[in-house]
C-alpha cells in the first residue's frame, strides 16, 4: 500500500512546471551581449534545481508491505519494521501523520497530510489498522 497526498502533489507539480517554463523563457529573452551562454545555462540550471526541490516535496509517501514500512519525507527515507511502530496519530494541529516509535521518538510521515481533510484522516486510520494487524501478538487478540 502506498499513501501519498493528492492535492499537494498537484499544486507542487503545477508550480514546478511554471518555474521551469519561466526560467527557460527568461534564459531565451535575456539580452545577448551581457548574458552569454554560461549565464543563460545558469538560469536554466537554477530552474532545474528548483524543480528537483519541488519534486522532493511532491514525492513524500508512506509505503507499507508485509515486511514493514518505508517513510519517504523531503530529505530523509527511513525503513521500519512493523514492531518499531507503536502508535499512529494525525491530530488537528499535526500537519502530517506522526508515527510513535518503540525507541520513544516520533517520526513525521509526510505522505499522509492533514491538509487532505477527510482523505488524510481515512489514510491515517487505514495505516493505524495495518500497524495493529502487523504488531498483534498471537493469542492476545
């Protein structure tokens, strides 16, 4: 199962396209003698870098399978065994789902976002049920 935001991805990719188109247009219309090929390439490179950063924002997700969970956030990716996740929450003040870990820390799981409204709540409840199913001790139901 892959959990990821829908609205945020659409907004971010539209912005990324706008940034890239703007930087390509800007590189094309800059005055020639003052702005050489290197300067124009720098403008395009800036646009490509911005698009890459925006892609990282849009690519957040939580991937769950029988062996555990992979949490892909903007900067980090973390693999967890099911036993490491002891709680799941998406409270009103949380921008995204938080995983309570057995080590005593909380891990942000940006793939499920509060800004998604009811869809985010449904995803969080679904993931919480998966955590329960995978961490249930046989004979203690």
